[in-house]
C-alpha cells in the first residue's frame, strides 16, 4: 500500500513539474521588438571596417616617472602594512 502511494505521489509531482516548465525553450517570450533605422548593407559595411584601438583599449595611459627608488617604495609599503594603513581580507576599512 505504501509503495503504491509513493509511486502515485511521484507520478503526480513529475506531471506537475512538466506542466510548470511548459514554455518556449529558447526564451522567445522575452524577445524585444525594435525597428532598425539602418539598412543591412550599411551594417555589413561597418562590420568590415576595422575599429581604431587606442592604447590597446585598456585604459592604460602610460608609464610615469615617480622619482622614487624601488627600495623606497618597498619600505613605504612595509611601513604602511605595519601601521595598519592597508586593508586586509574582506572587512577592509571600517
């Protein structure tokens, strides 16, 4: 008797699960309708022209001269770490 009820509950839950997911698999119900203002030929021509990239498009401006030695920077970093001026972990400054 228990086994029969278990199979019945499993069958009903499987049926309910299939009904809950009865929608388009590709998500087409969320598609956005828009009207293009450019022709297909114009878009294809733009796609064929190379894009100018400045500085690798990374936002890197360039190397600057600081006037400090490597050992000076290292000493300042060690001092700041010892004084607790550099946040560590996920807490950071509070």
